[in-house]
């Protein structure tokens, strides 16, 4: 049996830009992608702490070191610049993989710098 498990989480990321007139996606700094193990074009869920909105989209890479968290397309109506969000991805694992599995959880400060 396969179980859908949390792979990684960017916790308390600050939205740095929004643009409704762009193809739907979320732009995440490439350094944060590498640190979390998230990949370009991977599906993620985004949860806005400020207003409770939740949505799914896919990742596009942002400039390394920019600390960009950009929300685009229709999802840009659900958040505002400055909102705090949680970004998560999931993967399927079998029972054997779960014995030694730990998700990657990255806590971010107000400038999207990793705290851990």
C-alpha cells in the first residue's frame, strides 16, 4: 500500500509579489527549492495564514538568493503581498520507506531566510 506523505514544507513564507496577469504558478527562490527538496513544475499546496485561503499550483524557480515567493494567475486574488503562507508538497511512499522517513520542514523568517 502507498501512503501520501508530507515531503517538505516552507513554513511562514512571506509573499513578496502577486500578479494576476501571469500564467498560474508560484515562484520560489531556487535556494529555498534546493533546501526543501521541492522541484520546478511540482504541484504544491499553499495555505494563507492571514486569510485562510488554500489553493494548489505548480512551482517555477525564482532567482537564487532573491527570497522571492510570488503568486501568479488566479491564485493572486487569494493572497496579498506581505501575507504569510505555508507551502507544502506530498509524495507517495510504501510502508518500507516510512520506517526511516522524515519530512523536510524549513521555518522562514519575515524575509524568507531559513531559520533552521
